[in-house]
């Protein structure tokens, strides 16, 4: 159902899960390309996903630079930060 896909994408975007919102929004637009709100939300999700990817890449570069410049005994203590989400539960049909 087109509206269900668009609603799911919208909800994921509202939760700040832009990467996950891309798939249902693209599916909704493939089924019904004349949904203006879904088009706007897809553009927003793509923009936010790109920003997230840039932040992750920047953090990885900083971590690598710190590893190269750290003393050997400190290198063992530096750990790459894990990504965390406000809702870490897997996506199911009920949510």
C-alpha cells in the first residue's frame, strides 16, 4: 500500500533514521510518483543521510589520526565509538 510505505518512511524520518527511511519512501514513489509530500520527505531523507555519512567519515578520519599520533601504550586504549540509536529495536511490521 502506497500510503503505508509513505507513512513508514515519514515515521522513520521523524525518528531521525534517515537511512532507513529511504527505502520505503522510494518504494512509495515508485508505486505512485505523484505524491508531493513523499517527494519532499525523500529529498530530506537523502540530505540527512548524506550529512550522517559525512559525520561518520569525519569521525573515522579523526580516530585514525589519533591512532597514528598516539603512543603505543595509548593506542591500545583508543577504541572506535559505536553508533547508537534512540530506538535500537529492529524494524518490524508492528512499528
